[in-house]
C-alpha cells in the first residue's frame, strides 16, 4: 500500500475522532448559530441528549480545542460555551453535510 494512502487514512481518523459521534456535529452547529450558549440552552437544543452525554461531549470538544468554556465567578455559577477559531473552521463542512443529508433523504423519501 502507498505510504500516502496510509497517512491519509490516519489523518481521516484524527479528524473523525474529534467530530465523530452523534452529538459533536450537532453541538458545533448549534454554537455556530448563536455566539454563546449556556449549558441549559445546549441541552434544550439537543432534546435527546442525556446530561451525562452532554457533559462528556462538551469536555471532549473543549479538550480538542473546538469549543471554549467560560465560567463566570457568580452564584449560581454561569458557564458559557462558544466555538473557537478551530471549531469555526468546521462550520462550512457541517453545512455541506446538512445539505447532502437533505438531498439524500429526499432521494430516499425519508
């Protein structure tokens, strides 16, 4: 096998580890529509996500520097999430996937 093909596959794995899964793309898309969102707003935007899964996914996105988390020192605590510059770079690709998904769902009458 060509070494460049192996490297391409490795790069694809790297990318999909950061954005793959049921919720990461949806969270990134929601944050692209609003400048900032609080935890509760994200939870309402993704109605079918559990609290545990939302927390875990937000941590992964933050660890991968796709989102930022800003905590305000107040009671009750206020935390806001927003896209980083790196996360914003993914928005056009997510938009394309949405367009592609609508097209394919229409073709399959879904």
